[in-house]
C-alpha cells in the first residue's frame, strides 16, 4: 500500500498511454485531427495519439474499389444506347497531401460515389453524342480511353486514380436492334451471292481452260501421230522401192523376165487380203485375165514414170 501511495503518479501515465494506443489495419491509413484541425496520418500497425486532444477523423482505405454503372446515352442521330459498365478505382498514392484530399474533399463515401458515377456517365454521354448509332459498337475502346483521359484529371484532384473501366454491354432499343439485324443479314446474303458468283466464274473458267488444254493436247497428239504415220509410209515406200530395184537388177543379170516381180506382188497382195481382211468385203478379180489386166496397168504406170 505504501508503494502504491508513493508511486500514485504512475497510474495516470499508464492510463494516458493505454488511452492513446490504437492500431491501424493493413490496407488503411488513419487521418488524425487535433482539436478539430488536421494533424497527421498514421500508417498500418500500432500507433499513438494524445488522448482527448487527438481524434481519428477517418480511416482511409487504399485498396481497389469497384462500382457497377447502368445508364443511357443518345447518339447524334437520336438513337438511345444503354450501357452496363464496371468502374475500378483506388487512392492515387499514400502521400500525405493525397490522403488529406481523400479525407476532406467529400463529406461521406456516398457523396464521393455519386460524384464519381455522374462524372463517368457525363463523359461517356458527351462522347457518344458525337457518334452515329452504327459507330457506337465499333468505338468501345475509344470510349474507354476518352473517359480515362478526362476523368483521371478530375479524380487526381480528389486523391483517386481510375484503374480501369470495363464496358460490359451496349444495347439499343428493340426497333434499332431488329433493323441492325436486317442490315447484317442483307450484307451476309450479298457477300454470299458475290462469293457464289466468283466461285461459279472460277469453276467455269477452269473448266474452259481444261477443255482448251485437252483439245490442244489431242491436236498435238494427232499431229504427231499423222507425222509418224507419214514417216512410216515414206519409209515403207522407200524400202519397197529399194527392194524392187535390187530384185529387178538381179533378174536382169540372170536374164529373167522382170514381170515375175509384178506377179509376185500380185500374189502377195491377194494373200494379205485373205489374211487381214477381217470379214470386210473386197471386190477383186483374181482370175488370170484380171491379173494380166492389172499387170498391164502397172507396167503402163511404170512407163509413164520413166517418161
């Protein structure tokens, strides 16, 4: 008891220390005011403030936050466009001036969200109002980039940064959707007809080229065959003439009648007619008078050639 009485002043000090100790959770920063005026910021962990003088004005979250937006815009050709998007934002950095802006720019989180949503919607509406209905679906990325460029400047003054803006869905009135579907269907039919026409043209062109090449090849083959036949006939005649000349020369040297050669040709001709006729009807006078008549005609032709 004597010890407690002796060191009574320690008790108020311990009370003050215990009342001044507080913790800041990870992902948040505490803003401290002294007698109602901004004093300092406290980082995550165990911290100390002067009891009764210092107050924790606000705990600012530095984690990413998201909000979903649904709103309507009107194009330059008076078409209603409906957007569904997701906004991702966070505190710009953990600098003291940035945290002060986050803590004191808006009265509450609700006011911040309302200002943020209206700013983003206004930026998108202003951009869409300069585009036609048919262009909106093709400028999704341009819309996002335009919003980031304009909204980021405003958010930095509030201590925030726009991380990302995702436009999840863009729709139109039912009548516009049906008309767009008809346009797409007609364009597809047009493209299909053009492709079919091109395919038919290519098919006919290739068929004509193939037929022309076939005729060309057949003509070339016929020409070569005729040439070879002519060469064969010429060689045959040349060999027959050589053989007959040699035979006639030998018969003259042996004092034999050369008409024997003609007789031999006559009998060989009759033999060939019989062997290779294949049932065809050939009218030929095979009598001795017919042979003599034919021999005289051949001899007359030879005499005419000699003359």
